[in-house]
C-alpha cells in the first residue's frame, strides 16, 4: 500500500471510496472517506479532491486481504487536506450524553466540552471503524456536521 491509494467498498447505493493517508505509530491505518458514491466503481482525481466526509482509523490491510475493499488506483492527496491532530467522541455515562471528548490523537489527552464550536464540529470520530459501520454511514449519508 502507498499513501494516496484509493479503494472502493460496495454499498447498497453504489461504491464508496477510501483513500489511504497514513499508518500511525501504533500501526493503525487512517483513511479519508471520500464524498463520491458511484454506480460503476470509477473515481477521478476531481472526485478525490472533494472535501472528505470524514477521516477514521480502518483495518485497511486486513480489508484488502479479505477482499472487503478493492484497489482502484493511486491519486494525489488534495493539498487542502489537513489530517487533524484531534478527533472527537461522545461522552456518555449510563446512556446519558454528558458532552464531547476532544481527543489529541497521538497523546490521547482528552478535553471535555459540553458544546461544539465550528472548528470542533468538523473533527472526525476518534477510533477505528469496521467496514460495516462505514458502509452503513455511507448509505445513511452520515455527516460530521449532523453529528451533534
């Protein structure tokens, strides 16, 4: 795998796309979940250049080996892409929502916020998603800005 590789994943509404951006110091692969959904499984650099839906840890090497995703091609990562040092997660205790953890991805230091400002609203989820959750969220047109 090379940085910039794009993989397609089958959903009930067409193919979604994941672009490999890095493997962190813990060995976790990070991908951009790309905007386009296509019926034919083809994507162009223009599609890759669109702002991603979200970024997430994903067991990409395993997904490739198990044929869950299929390599499409290698594309440039857009110059506008910023791999944020921070991510967010809901903070719930016994089913009660108490706020948001803003997590520094490399140190795992967390800061609790009751409300998200414009900057924090654009932070991707903290952690790792499996293929089924990514597919489900693509099919539901899940967006960071609606995750409040």
